[in-house]
C-alpha cells in the first residue's frame, strides 16, 4: 500500500519538475506573477513558481510574413495588384506581449494598410522605377508604428 510519505514525495517532485523551465537561445519567456508583469527570463534554465507564475514564450527569430495581394489605385488612376513580404523580429519581448494583443496580426495589418496608402500616393512609373525608395519609405513608416510593440521591421 502507498504510504503518506510516498505521496508527499511524489507531489513535491511533480511541483519541482513543473517549476523548472528551459528555453533555447532564440526564445524568451515573459513571466507574469499573479497577473502582473514580473520579468523576462531566458535563454537557458530558470525557475518559476507553479500556479503563481504564468509564462508567455516569444520567439526572437526573424519572421517572414506574406502580405496578401492588395488592389491599389495609384495617383494616376491605374489599378494595380501588389503583393509584398514583411521581415520582422521581436526586439522587446515585454512590449510585444503587453502593448499589443497579437503582434503578428497587428504587424500584418499595419503592413497592409501602409502598403495601400503609400502606393496610392505614387504614380505607376514611380512604382516601377523607384522600388527601393518606396521599400525604404514603407519600412520607416511601419517601424514607427511597430516600435512601441517591441517589433523591428
């Protein structure tokens, strides 16, 4: 028959194993203690208090996101269909979790609206001839909006 002390030892081991967390080099854990921000942990081995602490893992790797094709009307009233790719990464895990509900979706949406806005201000000849200048302008504007979220485009 299982004794009282065996149950206690098993319970303590279970709690200890749930307190140990290990993160790879490319991830960080945003720790919330009783719902309040406590800190950013990782990479490597760290301890949390089970039941009291909750963690949200955030990847620091570069994310490649395809922007769906956008129908844009240029300044000279030419309708074009444009697609784009956005490369971004999280530089502030705390802000990416706390400042915006879903930084992936928010970055995608700001990229789409900025793309339509900037390309709508240009003429078709400019779009074809000055791609690099337009890309730089898009990056600057998107970065201004995503910087408070801890995201670098």
